[in-house]
C-alpha cells in the first residue's frame, strides 16, 4: 500500500494547491465553504504530506498495521479525487476540506 501512497502524496504540491485556488476563483466557488478555509486545509495537508513522505522514505510507514495503511490510502485517494474533480469544474471544496480534515485528525 505504501507504494500506492507515495505517488498520490507527490501530487499534493504548492503548485497544485495554487491551481485549485485559481480554479475556485475562476468558477466562483467559495474556498471558505467548508468547516475550515481551503487555504488552512492546504497548510494541514502539506504538513501531513511531509510527515508521510518522510515516514515512507525512512521505511517507517510499512511498520504500521495493514488496517491503518489501508485507511491512510483511502483518505489520500479521497483527497486526490476531490482535487481532480475540483480542477475538472465540480464544486468539491466542502468534500476536499472534509477529506483533508479526516486525514489530519486520525
């Protein structure tokens, strides 16, 4: 599962976040419509991404139980899906914020 997480994590970049915020602006989506502002969610996502990438690179993540790895992969996939949908023109701000909050709270 770790081999599936890494490529997803590498897409959570400042550039992708900037593109998402620009898309929100272009389409008049409210970036503050979630439980917390989208920009704040991106700060949390960036911190979580850095921790997870470091854990993968130092082979620490593989030591977690498979159920936890599975949960992480599911959350990362949901964040990735919400980002892709938003970039595709669907208002996914609330879903993206919710998915980001879920992954940072666990």
